[in-house]
């Protein structure tokens, strides 16, 4: 089982979030998925990160999620850490999938508890994470606390103090919440930004060590320029990379029919990484 120290090493710097790609008939393009993994690793990531969002689990069957997880682990090999993701299932099914992810070779599982209609409490969250962590090292994701950030901070504190084998947390909320959360847990867990460079720049002084990078899969020079500035403590240059690249690119994606996800898949096709 992977150590906390290794997880921290692999989540330092830029992190590739893996977009599931498809054939025109709607089936998963596994050749394209493997090509994307290769591009991400060549771009500088030490982690291949499956997520409920970017990996489009809302469009996949449970069997497809399992198949994608296995294919990603097999193709990545020992070149990078693999973080699997669940489908937002109830505790029993998540525990079952955690065993499967561990057995096929995933290193960590990003756990997304079910939160429909705010039907959760601190106790149920802690119990959910604890049950899964028996099977595999666990990564939390903060989007499950959207709209309930104070309750989220209390829950995270309890998990930090009571649940063993939690190794990392990915932020999707930002703002005051992420500053407090990062300061609270960074000495025990690896903390990284799910919102890219500008969120990382907001978190870095509180202990965040990594950031998800969109550019890493098609223009890794942008990613390297930002991370180099962070390592030098050149905050002005880091901000300039965001201003010159992230803002115009993300603003443009939002103008497209289909928005961010359609734009990303189009970029993959234009750069010859995978079909959209």
C-alpha cells in the first residue's frame, strides 16, 4: 500500500486529470485514452487522476467505470501514481469498488459520497470514509461540501483526527473555505487545487503542493512555466502565466457550444492526442 510520503511526492506540482474520450458511436476510445495518458506523463505529471467530473462518470455505466479504471492502471504501469474515482455510490458499493480498484492496481481512491438533497451528516461522512479507507488509501474531494462549507470544515477536521489511511484532498470550492481547509490539514494530507493555477496560487501559502493542469496534455510549456515560477517563489511571473494563458483559454472555452468539456475534447483532436 502506498505511503503518505509517496502520495505527497506524486501530488507535488502539476497533476493530469484524465478526460474519457469516445468513438463516434459513443463507445469508449481506449486507444485515445492510452494516447492521452502518454501525453500527460510526457507533459510532466507524476499522477494520472480519474475524477467523477472530467472522466465523465455521469455518462458511463458502472461496468465502464471499472473497465476504464483497469485500462488506466494497466497502461500507466509504474510511470505514475494512479488515483481511481468512484461513482458517488452508497457505502457498500463504494467499499466493493475500493477493493476492486486496489486489486487491479490503483494506488488511491478519490471518494465522492452521495449527497443528494443534502442527505448527509458529519457522522455519515466520517463513517463512509472510514469504511472505504480500510480497503485502499483515500483522497477526499471538497465539492461534496458545496453550500455547506462550515459543516464541511467540521467534517474534514473529524476525518483528519479519526480516520486512518486518508492521504490527500482535492479542492473544488476555493475562497475562504480552501484557505482554512488547507491550513487545517496540509501537515497530514497532500492538498492540491482542483481549479487549476489561479486556485493553487490562492492556496500555496497555506500549504497546497499541487494543481490540476489542463495545458499539460497539449501545451506543457505553459504548465512548466507556472510551476517553475512557483518553485522560484516568483509570484509575479506565476500570476502572469495565469493572466496570459489560463484566463483567455478558459474564457474562450465557455463561449463554445457545449462549453468546457466540448472544448477540451476538441483541443485533444486538434493536437492529435485523441478524437473528440
